[in-house]
């Protein structure tokens, strides 16, 4: 999910709590890697749970700023519903994420689904610096030595949009997945 939609979600909640990642605890051994943002309907709930649950209580503004910074680092945002359509939390993942590993790296079964968008490069603006390639967790960006620019494989793109923050030339934009002739039915 792109950062713009994360901001829209955060704008509608009253409280945000940041917790240590379960996945990173398992995959890296780090017990205090805090990339999970729980959304509550009432900040009094967060306050009531307090320190005993190892929670950090953030204001909406603090949460948005923190997640924007994660976006610049290339961490992919996803929402998790604990009973759809209720959104229980926002995750910010890289390849340490167990959902990423199960879905993408090992291809066992889908836990993490794609966003409503697909990224594309403006070939007239791209200078081939490759910054965006390092940012993409899904290997969807390919460099053309012939044309000295990059192209995005719509089939591989998850629509997270974090490649945009690595591009200093504003050469990458998202468009609607459903209107993409290649990626419309790939979730
Ligand atoms: S899905 Fe991502 S942010 Fe959420 S707990 Fe796992 S690694 Fe952490
Ligand atoms: S190319 Fe697609 S999957 Fe890769 S970072 Fe950009 S939007 Fe995300
Ligand atoms: S970061 Fe921008 S300019 Fe550099 S290769 Fe990617 S799209 Fe092109």
C-alpha cells in the first residue's frame, strides 16, 4: 500500500501504538525491532495498557512522520485486518518479514497481497542511476544497459510505491492496477 493511503488511514484513527515485530524477533533475534503500528479506535485503550505491554503510544503526527521515514528507507507498508474490514495494524516490512518470505521468497502460499497500483517509469526522465532498484524488495525493476534506463515489470510489481522516494528525478509514478493490461488480475 503506498504511503498516501497509509496517511489516509492514520488520519481516521484516534490512537496509534508501536510494538516490537513478531517476525523480526524470529528471523533476526532482535526483540525490540519496532515496525508494527497498531491502530486503536480510542487512545484511552492504549493509555490503559501502557508500559506493561511494551507499547509506545504515538500521536497521529508522530506515526505519520515515522512511517514516512520508513518509506524513504524502502520498507513496504501493508495493512492487516483482524476481522475484515476492520484494519488492526500497519506493518512496515523488508525481507526479514515472515509474510514476505512465505509469499514471495519461498512462494509457499499467499499471505501478502499486492496493492491497487502498479509503478511505471517515465523513460524520458529516467537517467539510469539505479537508485530505485536498490529500494525494490520484489526485484521488479530492471536496468537496460542498451537504453541506460530502468523499466518496471508490471507482473512483479506489488504497487508499494517505495521506489519513488529513491528517485531524485521524480521519474516513477503509480497507476491503477485494474487499468493495467498486464497486471490487472495479478494480486
Ligand atoms: S509483518 Fe512486517 S512489520 Fe509486521 S510484524 Fe512482521 S516484519 Fe514486523
Ligand atoms: S517497482 Fe513496484 S514493487 Fe518495486 S518498489 Fe516500486 S512499486 Fe514497489
Ligand atoms: S531512481 Fe529514477 S532516475 Fe534513477 S534509475 Fe530509477 S527511475 Fe531512473
